C-alpha cells in the first residue's frame, strides 16, 4: 500500500535508515577503539606493570555465546521468512537466552576478584567500561528482540522488516564483540 | 508515477494535534518555539557576561538583585564561569540546532521535496521529546549544589573531572549532551532517509533546492560525528561517576595516568564538523534566497552543491587546528594547517557563486533577502578571519583570545542567526498563513546588523590587543587597562542588539495572531512548498507533485504566462 | 530607568571617543615580531578580498535593484567563462593567501618557534614551570645546574630572566589544563597534567610584563597571573646569586612538596 515515490519500498527505507543508524553506532565504538589504541600505543608495556594478561577463557565463552546467538538469529529469520512458524519460538528463546548468558558471563566478577577494579588505572578502566558499553547495547538489542515477539503469533501482519533490522543490529553487536575480543583480549 | 502514502485523518484532540504530534510541520514549530525559548535564555546569559566584562563589580541592572541576592546583584565569579559555559552550550545545542536543523529541517524538507511527511514520523516525534528531556536535564543542572557545569562549553578534562568541578552539575551537563546527541542522531537518520527515498518523482538530487542540500549534508555529518561526542561524554561520565581514569593525569591520577588531551581530540573530531553542521543549512538557505529574490537562477547551483559537499568532507579532517597550543608533533601540526587552508577553495567558490547570483539580477529587497545579503557580509568577515587561526604561528598568539571569540561568533552566531532570521521571515507565511510586518523586519535587520558587527568586530580587536577568553575581570592585568572603553562599546552594542530582538519577538507574535493574511505564494517562488495553500494543510500535498524542472527557474525570457518564474511542477519553457 | 539609560548614553559617547583600534602590547622578544608580520600580511590580503566581496555585494545590490534593472539576465552560470571565473577566484584566494601564509608560518615555526636552543649551552636559561589552580610556579636549577635537587631556586608569581639570553621553558600542570601566555612574546603553550610542553624566546627589552593563564582553569582563572621581569645582565646576576644563596640555606630539603621538578634529559 505504502509504496514510495521513487520506487523505494518500505523495506528499502527501513534498511537505509538502519544502515545510517549502524554507521552512528559504529562511530561510537570506533571512538572507544581510538581511545584504546592511543593508550595501548603510548604505554611502554601492556598490560601495565602490576596487571596480568586477562585469561582468554571467559571472553572466549562470551564470543561463543554471541556467535551462536547470531547464528540462531539467521536461522530464526530464515524460518520466519519461509513462514515455517513452528520452530521460530525455540530460536527466539535461544537468542534471548544466549544474549542473557552473554551479559552474565562478562568479566566483571573475575576482574573484581583479581583486584582489577574500575579505579585501578586506564587498563582496568578500558576493560570495565568497554564491556559495560557493549553489554548495554546488548541489553538494548534484547529489548528490540522483545518487540519481535508478536511475530510468533500466527497469521498476523508481516514483521520481516522489523526482524531483519533487529537482526542487523544483533549481528553488528556480535562483530563489535569480535573486534573487542581480538583487539583487547587476544593481543 | 502514481501515488503512494495514504492521507491520514487530521488529529482531533489537543494532545495529538499539538503535543505528541507526528506531523512534521507541528514538530518543526515545536522545535522553533523550543529554540527561541533557549535563544532567549542564552542571549540573557550573554548580556550578563558582557555586563560583567564592561562593568566588573557593578550590579547587573534590573535582573541582578533577583538572581544574585547574595552579592547585591553583582555576578559572582563562579556564576560567571557557569554563565559562559551554559551560554555556549545552550546557543549551540539548544538554540541554533533546534531552530536551523530541528525547526526548518523538519518543516522544509518534506515540503520542498514533495512528500507528505518524514520517512519515520514517530522517530521524529521521539526526537523532539528526547531533545526536550535533554533541555530539562541541562536546566535542572542549574539548581544542583555547586550549580551547573562551569568548565567552558568544551569542558576539557581535567577541569571537568571531579578534581576541577565537583558536584552533579557537570555530570548532568554530560548526560544532557549525550541525550541530545541521541535525539539529533535520530533526527539525522530520519532526514537522510527522507531525502533519499521521499523525493517527488522526477526530482533528481540536483533538482532539490539548495536548502535541502544543506540540511541533508548537515544530517549526514550529525549521524556520523555526534556519536563521537557521545563516546567522549560517556567516558567523562565514567571518570566522574565510576572512577575510571581515562582523562585523569597529574597529581589526581593516583593509579596510572590517563590523558586529558585525548578528550580534546575526541571533542574536536566532533567539534569541527559541528561548526559546519550549524552553518550548512544557513548556506543552503542563503544560496536559495539570493536566487529567489534576484529573480534569476542560482549561479552555478551545481557547483554550490558540490562545494558544500567538498567542505563537508574536508571538515572531517581538519579538526587539529583547535589544538595547536597543546603542542602536537610538528608533522601533525603542519598537516592540519595545510588541510585547513584547502577549505578556502570551496569557500571562495561559494562567494563567487553568491555574487554571481545577484549579478545582473533584478533584486527585491524583501526582509529574507536583506538577511541573506547580511549573511554574505558577516560570513565573509568570519571566514577570512579564520585564516589567522588556521595558521600555526599566528594561532600561538591568538588562540584562546577574544579574537577567536569574535571569529567563531561571526561564523557560527552571526551568519547562522541571520540565516535563521531570513528563514523565519521567508517561511513564516507558509507556517502560519500570515505575513510578517516588513517595516519592523527591516528595522530588526539594521539594528541586528549594526549591533552584531559592533560586538564581534570589537571582540576581534580586543583579541588582537591580547585580551584572552573567559576572564571574570580582565582589568586585573595591567596591559588590559586600556581596553575598558572598547569593552564598554562591545557591551553597549550587545544591549543594542538585544533590544532590537524585542522588535522581532513583537513582530513574530503580532503577525502570528493579527498579521496580514498571506497568499499561497507571497514571494512568487517556484519550489514545491509554494504550490500548496498557506498555511500548509495537514498532509501537505493533495497529490504528490511530479517535478519537471529545477528550483531556481526565474526570469526565463521565453515565459509568457505573466509570471517571471516557473513552478517546479511545470515543464521547463524552452525557446 | 531613565538614569540607567542616561548613564549608558554617556558611557557610549565616552567609549566611542576613546575607542581607537587597539594595538597589541609591545613585542619584547627577537622573534615575536614574526607573528605580527604574518598577521599584517594576512590582514592586507583579507582586506583586499573582503573589499572585493563588499564591492560585489553592495555594488550589485545597487546596480541591479528591481527599479533599475527590471529584467534579470537568465543564466545558470554554467557557461564556460563563468566556470573559468569561479575557478580563478578559488585558485587566486588559495594561491595568494593560503599557500603564502602556510609557507611563512612553516618557516617561522622551523626557524624560530620549534628551533629550540641547545639547553646544554651554559648561556641558555632553563626554567621549569608548574601550573596549578591558580598560581604559576617557576623553578631554576640552582647552583648545581640540576633540576629537582634541594638547591633549586623556586619562585611563585615572579619570573626573572636576563635580557638578551635565550630562555627555555618546560611546562606541566599539577591539576587542570592551563596555558602559559606571554602577550609580549606573542606566545602561549598549554600546561597539561601528565605532559611536558616546551616554549622558548629571547627577550631584547628590560622591564616588567604580564604573564597570564589563557586556558579556562576554574573560578579564579582570571586571577592566575604572574610577572615577567626582564633584567639587564648585571641585575640578573645579582638577583640570581642572592636567590641561589637563599635557596641553598633556606630550602627545606626534607619537604617533599619542594620536589615537583624533574631532571632534563641529557641529549
């Protein structure tokens, strides 16, 4: 019904807007990475004196969670678009559960136990606040997912635009996390 | 091409019509009122600052005793710091941005490209109300213990961390800027999408009025660079609230050391594009108005649009010239200087095109035209004085002096304000269906012009003489004693300018209620918004127009329909 | 109210009478005049172009007003000669102003302001500056010529240097960002916590001059001033000898607060 004047469909418009939005989010995270790069390059030693390298276990598990959830999102979206609604429910639950596990599996407890408090200098500041900001966005993504719940009802209106946009955001967060995993924990 | 978006029924209740409205025209007006409200507050603050500089230790007239009872009406030094901080913040983020981008962006984009509304009306509505929340946060910060933020609008750490400014004011400032950034980004997403996908059939990018070009490029810059400021503010809030060490250094950094200069980098990566975010809409509007009122096509409209795009791109790589005195490496310094200098090529093309537009035109001196010519004048001054500050060695002397203040007020305040007034006078008939009083508008123009040149040129002279910024009482320095009279002159100019704004307020309100009824096309201009009735009806266009020619079709000698212009919906008349 | 307006009017008349175009303070260094020279060059070029713009703006407004020129010239400005004129304007501005001032500024920076004196040379006066809210601290190496030792000469508010010698400053800040500003030397540099910035000049005139803080540093930013005292050689020697003596006998070597300085790298 609402077809656009220059041949742009609602779907085009939504994905265009989402692209602009993702550019904005990417700039936010790029600024954080810039901050990290500056401190990293400046300091003679990383991690700085008195700190140990963070063991890769926890971050790796987090990466697995977020990758799995991204993967389930792809499955979920595909099923929805094929109108194979019988199992979409499981996938959506799985995504939400993995997202929740991801936020629970963050390093904060570990960091506080090993004495890397927020207040202990830039190294700790970066670890804490970058994971906060990322986890905050994951929570935002989960809220957005809740807005996809009506899609589970049968014979209702088409939610594929909404689902594909939330999916883009979700995959985007996965990519950011992978960048953080490689940039901050691996190296 | 057939038609498209549905015509909804006009909202009936007061709430859906005026408050939570999804209509871009209502949202535009909301932004206009909001911006004018903050413009008043920011202007009042400016007067208090000026008063203190000209008459240090004397009570601020009329309002002083009310606001500062403890000091018998004299502005105290800590309040003074708060005043110039909030003056900058309010004028940039809460006055100019809402008026130029929020109000005219919302109002003009759909009308000028022939759309019924923005691409995402709900996002648009949210954008305004989130902006409102941001404004509320900023005003609330004034009433916290220790008062509002007082570290300058740039809020450089470590002054803006807990060691320089304890108290909630600065934190609220950061949060309000962050929330405002979210709101503006939402607006920007909307504008970008609308311009790309909602143009009327037949309207190519170069058939868009230059106003839309300016607003579109502004939106792109906003979407890209506001998040950078957001990240900076967020880290600053973390430093203040959670005790992280991003920007702490020196004695305060007990555990490892951060880097206060990093904030400056982040701030100016955003901050320099922000200058263009503010000026681009005004450039676009002025380019249009000069053509409209010279009754002649915009000279080199395509090259104007391309010059704007070039400046948009260049603006992202020159930010370092704000930081020459922090002693970056010589290589970086030289690079930034050279890049900065290249901006003058597209700027010179602007001026050539503007003058080319009025060359051999048939100029009508209606108020929007007067203000546009004013913009060319003040932007000439503002642009050329930028050269001193882009040059490293002269910047060593002029950095952080009143020369800088004069320069950026010429570019960001004077040009943008005059551009905003031009736009208000121009679109007022379409917004409210009535004409503004021309005589009062002309009085307003000349008063403003005299006042603002007195202020800002005076400031530049003061800066050249060595007076630096943000001083509560400059005359404690011996070498500034001789500047007292000039400071008085600047302050009196500011008062004069302030008084003439009352003329505008009176004209605005009076015309809105009792002004002469406007015809559909009082300025005889052919862009799409003038093809519909005044005020613009709900859902704008009965039928989506089909665009057949450019926005600046004036004075075509082959026209024989009694008009000297063509609507964009008409086939271009050829010989 | 009337009184208030009356006094404003009087002030206005007075201010206009005495408002001449203020000139900056006297240059007292060997290289400060370079900045004035560049400023003047830019000003002359700016006035030239601005007058051109004004001639166009006012001249065209006058010549082509509606009553005089009812028929506009119908052109898009896309003809070849229009494009050439536009390009020539753009390039003329770039070549005549921008390239020249970039070159001049680079020369100035390389020859003067970045060309730091050899600090191992006996003749170079070395000063460490610590900015704090709202005061300037200056530090000389003292008798042993090494910074951050017990015999350093320390001074608040007063900076004493001899005329005719190169002075190098190394600057840092204790709390927030400040900016060391010598109006008479046309120079300023930020004082940043956690970093050391540098500045040098060579005074050629004796006298007392103002030093200011140019970066917003809190409520009493405006009070953060110091005095620059440029003395002739003999007076400086006398002052220096006395100060070094006083530092030797008077400095409290056990007070850790006195050790805010740092050693200069031996290049």
